[in-house]
């Protein structure tokens, strides 16, 4: 089994991005809205901030208390929408349960939606007229590209806990002429045969170890996009010990999808900056 090194892939992309930004003579800027004290969320923002600084992008943080009300967040979004210096906006997930995440995302100006998941941008992605790719699907597909396996006509099971996200990811797979099938995490057991027949398994549920050797056939490519904590450690959806003798390629957590996602996010910031010049 070959490990797909997300850090190596991300480093290459960030170096190229740094050179492009330097040539542009501008400093792209984007804003991160962070609500509450979730330790993992604060760590992810720090990682984004570090990478942004390295390539020449300014990241500005807008921090809110755990008990912040919906109107506070929406007021901040509206300010950033009108701020001429802000190229992109991202709301760090997850948000506290009392906040309506869909309403907040919908309030972001589609022209500044650096994550690519505003409904207008999802529609544009579905018909091939997007300004930027949705970040997370892009990162997952870049890891697949680095297998050096011909992806065209490969069957792929998308194990997710959101139908909407699965649909967006399916569009990304179809761009590579793959044959996607969405498997909701709650249907995992009854969809075992479907997953077993797949050439590729992409998982993004945040459920430790739910993908085991019983779900994959010999030489399956596995992209693990799930992130959660178990026994104080960051882990993915894949039970590595039970798949390592079957899988041909595997992206690990941490060190797989995460670094590539940050690189793709920063590429989108620069792309939006370029479109606004």
C-alpha cells in the first residue's frame, strides 16, 4: 500500500502559489469568521494563517464568543461583503448549534465565497461555469490525481453524512469521467456490496474507523477525508490496520486531505483576487 502524502502535495502547490502572488505584486486578503472555543477549529485557523503568511496572503480573523447571536455574525458577513479589501470570506465550521449555518453561508457574497459552497456557486459548479472549485472536493480529487492511476471510468463510492455534499463531490468525480455513487453514513451497512464493488472509496464522515477491510476489495484506492478525535488523537474514517493489506493507495489522517485543503483554499483566495483586479 502506498501512502498519499498530503503535506508533500500541498508544499508543491504552495510554492507555486507563492511565486504567482509575488509576480502579481499584490497581497490578497481574506477573512475567517470563527465562533466559539472549539479547540480543533482554532487549530485549523492557525494552520491556515501560517500557510497564508508563507505565500503572501493576509488572513484576518473575526472572533466571536460561543454565545454570539445570529445577527452578530450576519452583520460581520455584510460588512465583509462590502469591504473592498476583502477578496474572500470563510466561516469556520462547525458553528455552535444555536446558529443557522445555512443562513450564514447564504449571506456571503457569492463573489467572495472562497470555500465554493454558496448555493449559487454550487449551481455554477454543476454546469461548469464556476469561478473557483469547491475547496474540499478539489483537495480530495488532487489526492486521487497523485495516484498516477487512470481515473476515467473508475467506480467510486462517496461515503458521506450529507446528501448535498455528496452531490457536489459526485460532480467533481464526473469531471474526471468517474462513476460516483453516494453512500450516506447511516446506510453504510446495507450498502456494503456497493462499496465492495468500487475501485475508489472516498469517505468524509468524521466517524473514527468506520471504513474497515470488509468494505473494500483488493487494490482499492482510499481517500480519507474524515476528521475526528479518538483517545486525544486526530483520526480519520479509515481503520488503517484492517485495510493496509488490501488498499493500493491511502491518504492518512492527519497529513492527507487537510494540508491539501488549505493549499486549495489559498489558491481560491488568489483566484478571486485576480478576478477582482
